[in-house]
C-alpha cells in the first residue's frame, strides 16, 4: 500500500472516529463519589440564570446540539479563539449562540466544590437536560464521565445542519453521527424552545423559486406574518420569529405548527412532506407523552456522540489547561 493510500485511510479513520457515536461507557452515577453536589450545582445555576433571562433554556439547549455535532460532546464550542486559531464559537452558524456565561458560572462553583473533577462537556449535558425540565419537558438520567476536547476550529462548523436542509440532507447529517431518522425528527423538536432571526428563513418568503414567490409548503397567512416581521427595506438584526406558539414552554406544539404549515425553517416544514418523517411528526403532534419519552432517549444518544473518556478536565471552560 502506498504512502498516499495510507494517508487517505488514516484521514478517513480520524473523520469517522470524530463523527461516530462513542463506545464510551458513561455512567449516570459518575460523580456520586467524585463530586456528589455536581448536578445540584448545575441545576441551581441554570435555574437562577433562567429567572433573570427567559432566553437561557433555548440557548443552552442549542449550545448542546451545536457542541455535539462538530467534534462530539467535548465542550469544544466553549473554547475561545486565540491569535493563531479561530474557534467554533466564532464560526458563522455559532455567532448567535449565547449564554456561555451560565456554563462559566457553573464551572466556577464546581471548581470551588470539587476542583478538576467535573468536565465542561458534562456541565453542558447536565444543563441541557435541566433547561428542558425547567421549561416543562421530560427528565432523563444524564450519562456522565466525558472529558474536554483541546481542539476547536471555526471552519468545521460548516458541518452543522442548516435550516434550509431537505429531509435527505438531514438524514445524512444525523446519520453521520449515529442518529437515526426518528432521532432526527425527535431532536428537531428542541425547536419548541427558542427564536430565529430572519436570515435563517427569509429565503422562503420572497423569490422562493421560478414557480413560487413564497414557499408553497408554508401557510399563506403565516408567510404574510413573517414578511411583516422581516421587512426587506427595513433591516433589524433583532427581527425574527419564535419557533412555535409556546416558545418558552417545552411541549409538542412545534409538531402541531408543522401540521398547520407553520414550521419556521424550511428544514422543519420539510418533515411533513416526506413519508419517512411525516408519520413521526403526526405521532408527536397528537401524543406529547410519546414525544417526551423519545426526546429523552434521543438526547442520551446525542450525548454519546464523539465522547472522550481520556483527556483533561478544564479548569476554565474557555481555555485548555
């Protein structure tokens, strides 16, 4: 085998190892002895932050997704850029990721209680569960024992699924991380919390195609509402739309909105137009209990993507040790 063939094989192996689910043996009771107060500290920090800023739950949940989808759940999203490296948080899809201070606050408290024991990656995973539960959603046991990554590159954020993706692209993106079609539709339900700026969906509102000015899968009245919220001639960087009608409550309204043609992202509404995903949308729209059950299970699977069990526990989540 030639040197070039060996090199290609090595690169393929590294990419697959980075994206595929880890075989790591995480444990829900990992901190029982190492730091018994770990989950309580994270919960109290998240709860206090949410009381002061109702946007925190959606932001923390999005942070978890965006972290796990790049190099796996290793808190690489939390690393700051340096003079020689632009980090993930400064990649275009992550410019709008917020609430890093919540994780920083939890980490500061944990370092006082249990120095160098609780990883930043585990803090994000625990916080993501807690914001869902605090917003009225399900509770699940978070598996723990992750270590923090040392590599963070802005150019890798191109691999995040885009709000313009069709179902086949979504299936491919989630599948590369070991997540199936049901996981994809279930985790998309995280959009029940949150808000989107106009830039993520305005292509659906005007000059959509040669045949349609507005995306034909969108409810016409809803499209007109979005047009008013996102006027072409008057740019407002804060303008946008909540992702469902109960945006501060974790429920199954997201799926009901899709059935009504009111999915904000093209990738949301596309779930109704494909037989591989339509039945799951319909199931979750009528059965919140089923959605909650599947969401917890899919979050555990997502939390296993690219897990590192060997490595460091950062003292400061923004910098490698």
